[in-house]
């Protein structure tokens, strides 16, 4: 029997010679995706979620694969065992982070979102990145920032702080959970723009109902008017195939510990090269005034955990080897299967949009007569399905590559039983 770790090695090597636990060959990645479940069933082995548990809370925390967990643990042990050998010469690997440009990792992240390495800086999460932009951008009293009425605090509160401290104006644009089309959202923002609007700051995917925002159209609308755009991609990178150049945004940030399956406590921020000088650094260390290496100037926070960065790099490698388009297609397939199945159950309400241009892997749904917490707990008690209560009457269910059609069908079966009570 060939160990399960050999399967991920073959994926990361781009090999078609992956094997099952019995030694039988697995289909090549592209063939397996076209064929259906076998490829994803074998990929599920790479995650530490116990067999029999269905994990659908990626919108909060992604499950890191073994390759990522091992990269962090192995490097952490290596650091502690080799501290005395570190003489700071260039031939010795770093034992800490926070003082070097981390060019290799930044290049991989840049490639993943279609940017240049000097346009990507490391953070510890999306909230830090958002605050870097909000607090670093020069705005004066009366300048307006447009946000949605459904922002996650990690994507909004930096602007609220600036409003209280400096007198800028944060204005909400309503995005109904039952939105019918992307054009409806664009029209709402266009109507909200005034001569004082300086920033449009919106999520790529709204954290609750999972609405995919028409970011490309909003960025084009803003660019025509000289308005800075800041996009919260916490729920998007690793979920959708994100192309920051194609979107045309000025800034884009994410928490890769969600859909990108990276270690918790990692993040990154993209700022378009010709917009970087508009942003003051949030924290200052030795390179705070160094404009030669782009986003390195905004990475000055002192000592950080190098082991987490090695885990982040392993996550980029893992997801890249599977393929951004393949991941998105799988996530969309499972999400649409869930929404379609639930919508056919009497007594179940699917809040998230059904249209593929507005939704992907996040589904808000509920059952009449049950609170979100009750529904969350019933799913776990009956079939060990982990979702998250997303409000008083709904749960949020996130589908990712470690989920299966069988788990979707189990969810629908529980919903049918509860709705019939």
C-alpha cells in the first residue's frame, strides 16, 4: 500500500501517477475532474478532518492540508533545533520573518492573483491589510467612502475609525440579499457617487449571503471618476480565480487562512504599483521609507513567525498544483448543487442568490420555525455536518474541495426531515 502522502506529492509534482490507498492508479487531474468524484475523493485524504465529519465552515476557517500543516510544524522544529547554528551569514536560512523582503513567497502570491511581486505585501490577515489602506490613504474631512450595508467588520472598521478621527464620511449602499443582477448593484453605486466620493471599498464576495459583487464593473466606474478602489477579498482568493489586473482595482487584500487553506495568522495585500505612494505605512521599522521594493515598505512590523510563511508557501503550491480554475469549478458545482437541492424542499428558504454570476461556494439558508443556532446544531447532531449559524434564522454553508456530493445530499436529507416535522 502506498502512503497517502504520496498522493499529494504527485499532485504537487503535476504527475498523473497518483495512487489510491490500494495502489490502483488515479485518473490524471484533468481527466479526473471531467470524470467526477474520484479525484476529489482522493484529495480529501490530504486533510486532517476525521472521516465521517463534513466540514462546511470554510468561510470562517479553511482546513489546511497535510502539506501545509507539516511545513509549519517541520519548520518550527527546525528553528528551535538550529538556533545556535545561525550566524546571520547569507548561506544560512532565516529563523524569523519581518525584516526581509520574502521575494520568493511574494512572487508566488503575485503569480496566484496575476500581479507583480513588488505589488504584493505580507500581512497577518485581511483586517490588518484593510487598516493599512484605510489609515494610510490621505483623506480630509468631508471626503466620502462608499461601502455596502453588509460589510464584515474586518473590511469596514478602518474607515469608521478614520471617520471618527478625521471627519471623513462613510456612506452605505444597500445590497439586498435578494439582488436580481450585478447591474442592479452597479446602478446603486453609480447613483450614490457624489463629487466628494474618494473611495469605493467593497467585498469581492459578501461574507454572509455569499453575493459575488460586480467588482470589475465597480472598479471601471470608479476609475472613470478618479475614485480609489479597495477590495476585500477575504472570501474570494482560493474560492474564485482572482485576477487583480483584470479587475482593475487599486488595492486588494485577503485572509488566505480561509479558502486558500493557509495557516491561521497569514494574509497579503496587493496595491497597484502606481497607487503605492498614496499609502503611508501603518507601522514603522527599518525599511518604512524604502520605496525601492514596492510593498516591502508596508511590511514593517518587526519579528514575525517564519514557520507560518513556510506554511503559506505550501498552501500556494498546493492550490496552484490543483489549479485555480479547477478549484473554482468544483466549489461552484458543489454550491449550486446545494442551493438547487435545498430550494426543492418545502419549508426551506435559500437566501443566497441562485444565479451563477452572483453566487459560488457560500449558501445562506434556513428552515421555518428554526433559529440559525438550532439548525446548526441539528445538522451536527444528526449527520456530523458542521455549518455556522449566520443570523437569527439562517446558517452559512461553505463548499470547498474537501466536500463531496454525498455530504451535500446528507445536508438536503436533514433539511427535508426537519422541514417535515
